[in-house]
C-alpha cells in the first residue's frame, strides 16, 4: 500500500494534511519515531510529533497543534543542523494530523497494513493449493513463507504431513516424525498442558510450548466441512518468530482443510473403532484404558506384526483407505494402520505365513522394506511387537541392506548390541584374538580375520568355508591352524567360538 493510498483512506474519517507525496515504494510496516534509531527503510512509515527534535525519516506522519501545510524550512531541526529542503534529502512522504487523532490513526493504519498482508497471504496460499493439488507440497511452500517448520497431524496424533524444505529440528517432534506417530506418553503430557486444556474449538492458534523443548509452537485446528480433522503445528525459533504468524497460521489451517477436501480426501479416511483401539495399544496405551467391550474381545492365539516403510523416503506410501481395501482382498482377517511413511499390518501368524503376499499391497514403483516381530500371544504385547519390528528393520537395513524382510528373531542380537552401544563402548567385549589376527593380517597381507568370520558363519564347516572363499580344503585347514596359533585360541572350544561370533557381531553392528 502506497503512502498516497493511506492518506486517501484516512482522509475519509480524519483531518489529515499531506505536505509531500513523492514515494512510490510500498509501505509495509509502521513504527513510532525513536530519536535513537530512525531507520531509513523505504517500507516503514513513522509516526511522531512535529515538536520532536530530529532529522525526519523517509516516510512520516506528524501530529501538531495546528494541522497545516507548510514548507520544509518551517520544520524544527536539531540545533546546528541546516534547515530547508537540503537538510532532509531522504524525506519523500510527509503528512500532519491532529494530536487527538494520533492513536486512532496509528491503529487504523496498523489494521490496514495487517489486513492487506493477511489478504495477500490468503490469496497466495490458496493459489498454491489450487496449483499443486497436494497437501505435502502446500505445507512445504507455506513453511518457506513462515521461515519455520510445519507438521500436520490427525486427532490421534498420527503424522499426516510435514515440511521438508524447512526441516523439523525440534528433537521431540523430529523423533515423532521418524516413527510416524506420537506415543501414548507424549500425547498424555501434551494434553496436560494448560493451553490445550483451556483451548476452545475454534481454529485460532494457541501456543503449546513445553519445558521439554526450547522452541515456541503454535497449533491451529484444521476443519473439513465443520468436522475437526487434526492440527497444523508451527515450530518456530528465535530467527523465525513473528507476531504475524498467529494470523497466518489460522489462514493456513483453513486452506489445508480446503485442500484436503478438494485434492486429498483420502486423508479424511477415519479408521473404525477397532482400528482406533489397535492404534491406542500400538502407541503404548494400557489395555485397561480402552473401552471395556474391547478389553474382553477374543484375539488369535498367535499374533504377528509387520512394520513397512518405503526404501526411498521421497516416495509416500498409498493412503490407508487404499491399503485397507487391498488388504481386505488378500488377508480379510488382518488389519492395517498407516501414514505417509509407514504401514503396520497386524493379524494371526497363521495368516501371515507368506510375507511376499504383503508386498502386493503396494504399487510396483514403491520398494518396501519390512520388519517382522516375533509371534506373541497377548494383545497387550502389541507395543512390544511394534518395537521389535521397527528395531529389526533398522538393524537389518544397516547390517544387511537390500533385503525386503527382516525378522526380529534373526536380527534381535544386533538390536541388543546396538542398544548396548548407546550406553557404553562395547568394543571392550571383543575377544582379544581378533586384534591379534588383524595385526597379523596387516603385517603379512593375509586374510585370517576374513577366514575366521566365514568359518563361524558356515557353522564350522571346512568344506562350506572353502567353497565360500574359493579355496582348496587344505588351504582352509592351514589358515585355521594359523588362526589358533596367532590368536592363541582353540577353535574346538564351544565357548570360544561363541565369544568370537559375538565379537564379529559387535564389529558389524
């Protein structure tokens, strides 16, 4: 909005006298004149009184006892400074108002600029929504307008979308995003916050900052045709914080609701009560906290859980509605819960005997990797099973990448070692023979460590070791004797072989 436009609007209700109207720049903000700091920004309109002693900024509105149109030489200036037009080369826009109108006019201009910004942001973000047809892209673009990260969650705190152009750095929410959901403990603590308990049902943003995170967070409800769908959460830092973010977030929540309804209706797929019950158990809610009717439901004697993610994080998984429909065609007694980054299948282990069947749920262009829990017998162990499947997938993809299925039964020991490594340096548990053999290999250009590893992997079979290493049987026997000599061990000792196997697990995890 240009200065001339502001003067014209104000003249309808106030006595305002323009002295100079020369600038073509847009007025973006207003400030009170501070003699200690007068910015020369062409986008700032300053308000003050004509008896203040200072050099005037580029754009200003001054209050005087007698509003008038005067020439510049009549203006007051600091003692010793020249007067006249040469004294104020930067002044482009100037008007006088009556002192009694000062507050009203200041607030009026503030509202004009705020409304203009809000209307511009609304028009911009609506245009983006209609061009990209994607909630994910919409949130990414919006995050750049805020200069801060955004997360879209449903009412169960499942992650529906999040910004990648401005990544989430808050440790709590970064952890939630990596899993695709918020656990029961986290949700319980959030719901204890006074801001959440006192919030009304409108989309007006509320601050939900907690002591566990240094970042300010604003949350606004997202509605689709008057139905509460979830929250859009803005995570700010000291650099990105702006008071205007509150209204911008309210506008964004409405546009997200519009975009979901028009372009991503699959996000509105609400699981039935039984799936909601399973989700509660998955995130760690106790069975006793569930509806009594569900506490007494019969469950299969042997239950298993599959946790699936796309090999490429850039590819979002199909919607839960689509996956549920496909699962019903091939495994009608199993259930699926999913978000953009993961899918969880729960069912009788007797129905899940062919894991390759699960892969047919997904389009061929999406390569899926799967972690598979141990078989369990009590539905209250659902959370434990999810942890097993997630851990097996993470450890398996690190140790043996390229596979499609990782069973906790197979990779549990790697999970144990990885968890132990977080607590202490477990390299001290490596058998002392390993460093001795490594030193010998380095000094003699031999392959004793490789031979020992393959021998243990082949269940102590000399023939299988020779085949795997493309060696003659006698060469393997010679190397094994050398290993015993250099490492000062006996390979016929069961306990020694176990410790050596454990050492190689530590080295490869």
